């Protein structure tokens, strides 16, 4: 038993402590102290120096279709079929139209909804272009899907004071995204959802900011 645990160990010589199950109580104290010590050790090893970026493209399939057909930008539209939608733009979402919904139900919610058939070859091609841009900042970019990726910006930020204007312009002219910036991948993913669409949120890389951020975070957000 460690020093801290021994200090908390049951002293059944105290008034009112007679007849208690000393072994059981001391075991609980010891096991709890182990957990607390382990948590403290993990906390001390926590590395908050990394700058992890999670990029989640906004309504990606819909964004690609609106890029190629600009007249759709001001209309409620979705990508998919009458049996199932893959995504919808933000105009359609105002009517309750969402991914995973049958198109025929979406049409009842939004009679003017334009449904565009999926074109995965086109989406893969655009995704490849975006990843090539990402690779300029992190050669080891981790794609999670066609429209989502993690980048470690730590080395890039140490090597460069500012981004080249040409790359910055290129990013602005492609599809929009929600971006989260945080010390690890889990927090970066949560942050990327904070200012959607086409926004970013950065969580400061210090323990106080991180603990304050996660204190009231719903469990379903950590996935």
C-alpha cells in the first residue's frame, strides 16, 4: 500500500469504527487510490503540443454537384435516389431533408427538392485533388473517407510562418469544410463540428482549456 493509501487506511481504533470490515474497506481505498494515481500519471504524460486538424467537407457530394451546376446553389437539392439520399445541401436541410432518408419522403417534406443521381467517380476525383492539397501540409495525411481527413500540422507550423498565397487561394476556391484544430484527433473531430458550415474552431493547447472544453461535452460527441 502506498503512502497516500496508508494514510487513508481505516483506523478501527477510532470511536464509532469498531466492528467494521477493515480488510474490505482498506481494499476499496487501495483500489481507488490506484485509479487516481494512474489517472494522474496519464495526465502527466498527456502531450498537448501537437496541432491536429480534422477536416470534414460540408455536404461533400452536394457541394461537388453544386460546383458543377451552379444553378443548384440556391435550390434545395440532395444527392441520391428516391429510395435513399446520400446527402443534402443546407437549403434542403431546413425542410428536414437529410442523409439516409428515402427520397420519396424527402420530396413530401420539400416538394421542390432536386435529387441528383450519385456519381462516385466524380467524387473520388475531387477527393483526390483535395488530398493532394492536404499533402502539402502533412505528407502523412490520414483520409477517413472521401470527405474527411486528419492532418498533423505541427511540423508544418514549425517550418513555415505563413502559408503560400497560391495554396490559400486554391483552398478557398474548392468545396467548403468544417475544420477542427486541437491537440489530438478526438478533440479535433469534435471541434470541426462547432462552426459548420464553412467554419473552423481551434481549441487552445493547454490543459485548462481542454478540461473546460470537455467538462460539459455530451458523450455522443465522443465517437
